[in-house]
C-alpha cells in the first residue's frame, strides 16, 4: 500500500527500513523520504513503523526464549 504519494513510499519500504535497523521516525524518514514533502502521511507512516518495530521485538524475544 502506498503511504506517501509525494515520494512514492509504500509500507514495504518502511518495514524494510526497520528491518535494516531504523528505530526512530527520523531514521525512517531519512532512509525512505516518507513525509519529507507535504507531511500528510506522517501519522500513517509512524503507525506502520511502530507496528514493524513491535514485530521485530516480538521475533527477537522468541529467539531469546530458545537460546539456552
């Protein structure tokens, strides 16, 4: 799904930025260009970023559960 029409950023690009290590909205914006023009997509972009970070943390926690 397209999140930022101005820059052509989709949700996958935001999730990829998180997978590559972005942990703040500033880092995601710098890597994707999302919300750097009109800014109307910032709320949606932040929501997708938070969801992606939560998923990353949940997967990391599962990995730790088996590391004995």
